[in-house]
């Protein structure tokens, strides 16, 4: 089984994105877990994940709104394929008008 973590970085400010609400759902679309990024912009899910397509839903609009910042994306959904590996790390570089995601280490 695989575990998953994420790291959200505010590319506009060059700082971690602390306090972003994140929901993890499984291949069936049901919620597996949820949480909020820590002071370093990180969140680790300890739930073991079976192979298949999982989704991270990041509540980016609420996060930008709380900071009084304009933005384009009210949420970011990152779909990832979970395969047979011990851990999967998904990083998100977040700006008010764009975002980029990649598999981290």
C-alpha cells in the first residue's frame, strides 16, 4: 500500500502556503481523508491507499480570500495515479492566476 503527502508553495510570495484545506478522495470518489497544510505548507496522509486514481481537492479560493488576495481558481483538483510504491509526494506551486503540480520526492 501507498501513502501520500502534499506540499503547497505560494509562488507569488515565495513562501509556504500554510492553512490550505485539502481533501483526499479515492478511486470511487469517496473522501478518504482531509486536513490543512501546516506552517511549512505540508500535509501528510497516513491512510494506506490502494492502486488507482485518487484526487486531491485543494480549497485555494478560500485560502486566497482569507488573505484578501484576488485569484482565478476557487479550487485545484489534482488527480494522481497511485501505483505500488511506498509513498507518493505531490507538490503544488500556487499563484493567484495559475498553478503547476509535479511528483516530488
